């Protein structure tokens, strides 16, 4: 198997599970070393065991961090550099959401937390890692955005705000990288079969499992398949990747059906919001 990431160091936020761990596995299969970042140290250790079961010789370092705290990035980036000697690729994957609800019902602290993790965390990561990425002959950034970074969705205001912001961060980097060997891929998936809804902030506990099952049923792609698509797009030099049949369908409804599309999507996503009350 070709190893286009041989000798590359890949940093992944939210790397302990879900899509982050799937991206890590695929990166190792392509030859990379890993720095995995997550808020949960126990989950990081479990991810390490999982990786070493599959790839006994993997080089992986673990870095527990709340990515929304800018002061923590100075030490974390220095720790990664001390272990690996370089940072070649940053994947801004960490993300959280709220239980879907109209904007007027969202607590300010929860709204701010979603934006802090999904957007500010990615900004702090880029600012900390980019000086090292630019030293890499073929360094780059992958931003795991969302369908919610392409169109606004009923009940998901803070998530949409954060993902539209992440889109802007990535598109700015794409322009800055013009004329260089560096690259930035923005990814816009629909539903991926992960625990994001099970872990949603503000979710009533008696609704959490049912909402998770509904989300998994509707999601069009699993994390392993998604990870392969992401790496294929990045290595192929793509700038943007819209991923999943559900993403394409919703985008086309919103963009081509005008007000009718809005009404249709409000009905669909409004039903989600009603179901978590």
C-alpha cells in the first residue's frame, strides 16, 4: 500500500473517538504519526489501545486539552513538537452541538460553549500550529465542518454560526496558501454515524438515547467511510468536500426551491426540535 503520509505528523482535535479516531486510523495506514487531542484523557488512552491493536508500531502521543482555552495551546503545541519534532497536518475535527431548539430558548452559556469549541478552538489550533505547518514542505489543514456550514438549519443556530465561521477560516487559509505547496480542505458532511447527538448539550436525559438512535438511522455515512473520503480529497488537492447524500439533498432543496424549500426544511428540522422537548 502506498504511504503518502509517510514521516508526516498529523494533529487531530477530537481524536479519541468517532470521526476523529477513524481519521487517525486512516492516517496511520497512510504512513503518518499522530498527536491526538481530546478533552477526555480516558478516551484518549482507549483510542491509543485501539490504534496499537491495529498498528503495533504506531507513533502516537496523547494530549488532553480543552481546545477552547487559548492559553493551553502554547504548552500543547510545544509538547507535540517535543515528541514528534514537527507538525505537518492539522485536522480541526472536535465539535459539539446542542439539543435542537429555537434560538430564543437557548441558554447563553450553552450557545457560547458551542461557538467556543467549534470555532474558537479551531482558530486557536490554527494559530498555534500554523507556524510549524508552514515549515513543512507539504503541510496543511483539514477543517471538518458541516452541512450547517453551507445552509442555516432550524434549531441549530449556534452550531450553524460555528460551522459558517469555520468555513470562513478555511477559505481564508485557502487563499493564503495560493502559490505554495500547502493546502486546506474544508469538509461539509451531512450526518455521520457518531455520538455527537448522544453527547449534545442541553438534552433531556430521557430523550438522549432516542435522539441518538434517530440521528444514527438518518445519517448517511459511517465514520470509517467518511475518513477515507476526507483523506482521498485532501491528498487529491481538493479545496472542498460535500459528503453524504443527505447533505446534497438538503443543500439542493434549500438553494433551488426558495421559500418552498425553507418551509419543507423547517417542517423536517422543527419536528426534531419538538421531539426533544
